[in-house]
């Protein structure tokens, strides 16, 4: 595993974000998905994408934040990329 993984935030829409994570990033040790943002699924913000689904690279799961937190998330995590799903 690389020491310096590219930090990614996935902006989501109705589950497509989780699908894209599972197909593109779940087992990719060159990137680290630091957060999801959500707007379309009620009451999902504040939860986590579970570790059981996220895979071995994410033993604590991945936090889900409201989309309104995006700019703060970029600064806090020093995100390299934001991906819209």
C-alpha cells in the first residue's frame, strides 16, 4: 500500500455514489475516500458507509456528511479530488 494515497470526496446521488465507490475505489490502495456527501436520501447524513461494505481499506467505514459541508470537508481532509456521482 502506498504511504500517500490521493484523498477523494464522493458527492452522491441516490446510491450511485456507493455503487461507484464499490466499483472504482473499494480495493484501490492508491486512493482514500475520506467522505461521502449526500442530499437525496433522507436522514443519511451523520451516518457511515459501513466497514463491512467498504472493505479492508476502510475498517472504520466512511463518514457521510451533508453536501453543505463540502467546502469544510475539502479543507479538513486536504482533499485532492471531489467526484460527483
